[in-house]
């Protein structure tokens, strides 16, 4: 039904919140925070990349 991946439930009208969440995730990927956190909790690349 929802496909593969992770999701966050938001109302359609919460466009500002969606933009902030998207920006935060992109910033985490850029500065290495995402990779550091993922490797702390998983011993494999959860997205297969």
C-alpha cells in the first residue's frame, strides 16, 4: 500500500512543515549526520547504496 521506505504523516496543507523536514534531512545528508546515525544503529546501508 505505501511502498518501500520510511514516511512521515503530514496534512496536505502543512507545506511549510514539509519544506522544513525536507531541508533538515538534506542538511543531515550533506553534513554526514545521517550516515553517522544510520551506521550507529545499522551495520548495513539501509537504502542499499
